[in-house]
């Protein structure tokens, strides 16, 4: 595979710790993130599900993830990593998931060790597959990738189900199975984040989702604790949804949007983000006018 593959570019970005990775819920949001200077972006299963008015319980399938992932990768030059839930089935299903995600141009994915139907990692009622079952999925993921730089991230939800020590033990088994990174979900204190990092010898991904069980630590704080990358998975969606809710409420009350113009992205700003002039120029060139 070329040295500039998506996976290779993601691994290169990881060298500049801490790598901050915002969740992007559509291609235009991904482009805004790139222009803001972020070096990678993330496709969140929670955000993707919410965009379909569905809860994050494993209802969106692997082809829908891959299709939406392709929209993101086609819109930006920075690498995109993606949630892959539980891999959408057993080990053979994980093989297909990796193939689809690679074909979509994604840089990597993370697999979690929950049972289906899965739950948001910061809610109660989660159930885990056995360690051996998760290990088999990770082995399948590693074997299926065509580009050895495609990043396989193992997420463990064990902290909330089996306890901190079990989460560490599972993570070590996942590294032995070939995981490139570990994603410990729903750690509850800065001390836990630090102790988990000291037990690992691969890059770690921290999840700074809002309204969850983990304290909202800064990227700088997490870097000091030993984390290579930080996810902000649903932040942009939450901000956008709150703004839309407010705007529609105001229109419903006042019957006009004229008092909200200063809060809007202008037509010129939107066209610039879309490279509207570039499309027009190419169209004129094709017709010689």
C-alpha cells in the first residue's frame, strides 16, 4: 500500500500528541474541522444513528457506516477513523466490515467488546462478550486488512461491567491479539485514566463525550496521563441540534428568521466551504465558455 494511505497518515498524525479528533456527523462538518486545523476526524456511531432518528443500540448496519464514511473521506484530505460498534457480527462479519471500511477510504476503526444489542458506553445495562470472542474478532480484523497501516482499535467496556482491573486485563489480551490502539470506555476518574495508561504499551484513545461517566479532561491533561489521542465524538452534533432547536422555536414564535441572520453561516461562507466557484469554473472550461 502507498505510504500516504489513510492509515499511514493517521499513524503519522498520532506522533503529534495529543491528537484531538472531533466527531463529524456529515461531510460538510468534516470539512469545517479540517479548515479549523484538526489533523483527523471521527465517524461516531452514536451521531450516525441519531442522524437517522435512531438510538445507538446497533441498528445501523456495516454498509450504512461504510457509505457514510465514504462521504466523509471524499470531502477531506485528513484521515477519518470510524466507530464499528461490535463489528456487526462474529469474526467473519468483522472481516467484511474491515474490507468495506478500507474500501470507503477510512483510516481505521474501533471494535467494542459488548454483546448485541449494544448500548452507549456511558449507560448502565451493558453486557460483554467473552474475552476469547473479542480476541477472535480482533484477529479477524487484523487478518482482513489489506493495508497493514489500517488502524485496528480495540475498545473495552469492561470498566463499568467487570471493574477496572478486568478492563486492563482485557486490554492486554486485545493488544496480544493484534490491536494497534486501545480505547478504554467510561473510566471514571483522572486516576483511573492514569493507571490504565501505565499498564499499556500501545497508543491509547480517550473518549471525552459529554454527560457521561468520564470527567471532561483537556487534551493537554490526557497527554500528560499518557493518551495519544482524544475523541470528542458527539460534540458537534449536540451543538448543532441545540442551535437548530433554538432557531426553529424562534421561527415558530415570530414567523420570521430575520432576527437570526447574524447567527447564520452566510451564503458566501457556505459557497466557499463547498468550493462553489471551483465547480463553476470547471463547468465553464468543459464547455469552452
